C-alpha cells in the first residue's frame, strides 16, 4: 500500500559517541567503506530514538500546558513499542510522499536555492499526508492510525517550533504553521493558561491544511518560480506574522526583480516568521527537556508515573 522500497526503519543495538546528537537519521555517508559508491541509495531512521524523544518532550509539554489527554493517547505515551510503531508508519508514508503528488519542482530541491519556507511546506506536506493516511487507516480499524495522528500533531506542535536555532528553521516553521492553523480554526485554544484541543475536529481541520498546501502545489505547476514563492509566502503569512522588517512581506515592489530568483533568497531574513509569544514562553520551559534528549535511546525513557497511576 505504501510502496517505499528504500525506506529503512532501524533501532539502536549499541551506542557510541558518534550518535550523541539530536539526529534520528543514519546517513550512509558517515559509514567508513573501502571504496565510496558513485551514489548512496539508502538511509536509515532510528524510529526508537524518535519515539523516545517524542515521549519525553510531549510528556513535559502536556504537563506544562495542562492538556487533558484522552485515555488512549495517554496510554500511547506510556508505551515505547507502540510509539515506535507509530513512527515507523509515519516515516514510511512521509518518505515516499517526497516523490508523490502534484510536484511543481524537484521534491528534494537538490542543488536549488529556495526560501526556507518552501522547504518547510514540503516537509509539512509530507507529514500531513502521513496524517491524512492515518485518518483513513483509523476509519478502517487499523490500530496504528490514531497513534500516528497524535504523534504528528504533538511532535509538530510542541517540539518542532522550539527545537534548534532560528536560522532558517524550516521544520520549526512547519510546526508553527500547524499550531496557528489549528488555533485560528478553533481546534486549539489557549485559555486560562491551559491548552485545550477539540479532539473530534482535529482530524478534519488538519486535513484542510494539507489540502491548502496540495492546492498550492497543483497550481504552482502553471506558475513561474518567483510567483510560486510569493504564493507560498502568502499561504504561510495568512496564519503566521512575518517579521516587521521583512522585505518579502512588503511584496514584489520591495525586491529587485531584475535579479534571478536565487539571488532574492538573500533578502529572506534568517527568522522570517518569528516565534509567537506563546512559543517564546513554551521554548523557555521546554529547552532543558529538549537538550536532555541529545543522544536519547529507548532505554532512557521509563513509563510515566502520571499514566501508571
């Protein structure tokens, strides 16, 4: 169903200092070989590391935000194996999505200079496609479907926006966009210092955002590159406030359009869409937890006392 012969979900069998990082990807270029191949055709994703990191950060965010979880989702957070399976399915669908759909450009944008929101939208499109497929799977009775939905929502909304620095952080941007979209469509509410989620409407509205990005891509096939970039900027800035000093926010008249598009990327600010006040506050409270996930393995995450109780 999800034909992806090059996808490889892997787990840690032993730990060395080389994996004491925040990365969950094993790049083949890092493997010592007698003779380097002409091109690498595989990569691996440590789904156990992703699951462990997800559990630790989500648990902290839930406590900080006072979020009341449905019983089945709380149980998932307490189950490392169940979370690993959710990430295997999520990653498998995400990875294949880079080469599926109405793509107006090379999906991996290799050797191309583009504004970082274009990379952010591509990664978010792949995640939301996995979410959309998970909704279908849940309707068909697949037990992993609901788990994948909330792995995507929580990782994207709680960890991505506040991880890494703010220099062209395209994954962070995707998380900011998802949260803002759900908030502005009344699925997520931050009231009285408590986060509330409309669990019934969350799948429908999240799929709406996926549809908006898919429409952008489909229409982009008939647009020049620069017009497509502006349309993508328009989509993002509908829900996220651009930096007040941004040239791109002022529109085409603020840019030197005699330059080729790749040169106009220099006018993109490192933090074109700054964090909202909500995420600035959340980042301060989560930064220590996120830092502690460096080099994390499944063995580092014990069942949570809150769920066990």
